[in-house]
C-alpha cells in the first residue's frame, strides 16, 4: 500500500451556521494531477457531539512566521537555462504574495555550500585578519541576482544565512571539506582532500584562538554589510551549518563549547552591533544538550533568539521547544530525497512537516529551490527540488513536494497560530490565521475514501476525502 497524503484546508469564522453555509473553494492534487478545482458537494456541516477529532480553539500554540526555501547557486544556474519569461513565471509563482507558494522566509549560504558551483569563500587570503581582501564578487554571478529576482516579487522577504565552511586558512586542516568522498556519492566527483587533512566529528576544526574568532566575526559583519550595499537585507544568521557533520563538501565541525565561545564573546556582540539577530544552529543531531550548552550560558544566551534544526535534529526539537518555549524554532532544511522527486518521498515529507509543526516550529523551509533533472550536486549527491529543469528542452516543472509546500504556505499565513487537536483521528494539523479564519491540514494515508468528523467550536465538518490525494479546502464565512 502506498503511503498517501491528503491535505484539507478549511478557513472559516469561529462558528459557522449549518443553515447559512460559508462559501467553499476546494483544490486537489494527486499523483496524476496537481492543483485542480474540486466540487464542494461532498463537504457536510452539521451540529452534534459525535466527532473523530476536536480542535482546541481556546489555547493556541506557536505562531507561524512563514514558509520558505533556500537560495543556492545551482538553483540559479538551473533557472538560468530557461527563457526569461519562464524564469519569471517560476519566480512569481514562488514569491509573489497571493499567487502561489507565498514564501516569506528564505535561507542562503555564507560562501560555498554543497549546492554551489564549486568551493569558494569571501576571503582566501591567509592571515588577512582585518578582511582587507574580503569580496562577494562570486555571488554577483549567482546568489545576488537570484535573491534580487525574488525580492522583486516580495520586497518584504526575510533572509537569513549560515556558513558551511569558514575560509580554509581559519581551519586546522586548511581544507574546505572534512573527509574524502565516500561510496554514497558519485565516484566521478572528488574533493582532493589529503589523508592528513581528514577531520572527524567531536572536534573543533575551526582554529580556537582569539585572533581567528575575532576575524571570523568580522567576516560575518563584512558579509552583512556587502549584501546591504546590494540592497539585500540579511536579518539573521546561524553560526554553522550542521556543526557535528564531517562532510566531503564544504563543512566544519565544532564542539558546542567552541561555538559557545565564538557566539558569546565574538559573533553575538558583533551581530548586535549591526542589528542582526542570531540563532543557534543548524542542529542535526538528536541531542538537546548540544543546544543547552549555549542557551544556558549567560553570555551566549543573551544573543540567541532561537534554534534551527534539520535531519536528525528533528528528535531534539520537541525537548528544546518544551524547555525553552519562548525561543523561535526553525526547520532549516527539509530532508533532501534522492533526486527522483517521487510521490513516496513527498508523502514522507508530509510526516516531517507534521512532526516539526506539532513540536513548536515557527518557520518551515525547503532545501533546493530548483535543480536540473536528476538533482546532481558539484560533489556527486542527487537531491530533490521544488522545480526541475530539463537542460535539453529548456523547460521546467513543479514537483510533488512543491505542491505539498504550497498546500500549506498559500493558506497558512504569517501570524497564524497552530491549534492542538484531540480524538481518535490524529492525521491533521490546524491553524488559525490573523483574520480569525481556520486552516485544517489533514492526511489520508488510506487507499479508500474516509470521512472524518472534525469538531470546530460548536459545529462539525465532515468532508469525504478521496484516497491518495492532497486537498486544500478554503471556507470563507
């Protein structure tokens, strides 16, 4: 049996009358077709106490700040294959408010990441502690036009950034990577790391000396200022992507104690000085204590506004939200798949979204915005994307995961609050928008029609849900 996801979104007033039904719009996506209007005749409204799930409208949970994606170099190079008209169609669909995905919060790298064209940093001049040779010229070919194109459609788009690796001269191994290529990656790709340069998890690869900490904080500041000069405001940073992961692509392992010193004594004060928020992350291990190190430190904690989680970090997010309910939680990178962009992986992504959002997440972000078909990285890793581009025909298509994101992000608006539910039917997420409308997101993982009854206030909503489909139902009171 397929693992099938079904999404229902209902927007209505606090109570709606059975005699005066609200107007309804229903959009359906299946494995065979996407975003298709559906008749609303199979939705029933009635008033009784028999229900499968009840929505707690009195005790709202976390506020949703938005949904988004990441600006990577290979995202822009793939979109650049398209005609100008087609590329603008995609960007409008992703970023223009009210049109498509409504993305409002996006990520970018500080220097190279695993979906860059190649390795680079903003300053590879060994010993340049004053950053005299700092330059973002590389980004002017890719990331800057990518982000500016998005800002053209949404000037209020919030952008945050994190590095995958510092400049190589700031690392003990003097290399952008941490380990050799493994059999997991395509054997045609390489990183030329030498045996004596190989690092390991559980070590500080960044040089733990004050001069290097100070220079690296200045590096962040120069990055922020350079992007401001391009009229691109970066409003928040995280100090290191996946600080536990020793990777064959740009990466840098840190101990929590090393990050704590860097954040509390150098990066935190520098970012505060220029009005940029700081969050801890990205966290990719199931160990909340790694986050506790900074959140409980008197110096670091005064600067940290939240924490970002991805991959195995999903097993830490619930504990951190419970122990620190007032900090922001970002899901920073949806798990990337394998380049097939399959329906099954899309359904797996539903479970990720459900887990993160049920555990206090304020921002949920996809990873690769666009890739050429097959999703190959510079380092031989195939991954999924929201948009795929055929290089030969110069055409594009939106993937299943794009429509899954859109079923949320088009309707769950910034400022919405998640609402808890109870009952025997648990495959649902519920939100209340700032305009007091309600958004219900429901999964049907059965191969048959189901008809759950969901109690909202004094009334029940009972839609007939088709198997194997994502659905968005908008109900305006």
